[in-house]
C-alpha cells in the first residue's frame, strides 16, 4: 500500500480491527470517501482529518507525513504497542494455537529453530 494519509488510516483500522464502513460511520463520512481517498491518495479537509486523527488516537502529522510526535514514554505509545500486539496475535492466532498444542519438547525445538532462522 502507498505511504500516504489513507494508507496510514487503513493500517491503524486494521490494527484496531475496525472496518472501513464502521469507521466511516463513527467519523461521519461516507464509506466512498475512504475508498476514494485510498484509491486516489488524497488528503481530506482539515476538519475531517482532525476527526479521523482524534478517533484513531493519533496525530494529524502522523497521518499526513508519517511522523509520530508522541514520545515513547507517553501512555498513548503503550496503547499503540498493545494495539500492534493485539493485531499480530489476531493475524497469527491459528499458528499460535497450533504451537500451543505441541508438546513442550517440540515447542522448545521449534523455538530454537526459529531463533536460528532469524539470525540468518
């Protein structure tokens, strides 16, 4: 996906497991506004961008430029980190559940193999 306002919105929506239609209703815009924004790579008006950033708990600067002005020590960064962890878990839950069903010895061997692969 392109690195633009709407691609960052969509990425955050995926992390938060919110559909585009649901989000459009929350912000008070049409679904087609999001769809067209993604397709065209446009930036919405300032008032809509502000509503979007507020609903996504991020900054307009991040959505427009990809810069996050929030510091790592801020409580919001902990929420973002937690959201990313939740997104990764949901994305990989089938794999995680399959690994959990393995015996402890097999899980340990698999962990060692993954660590070795990660070093290469």
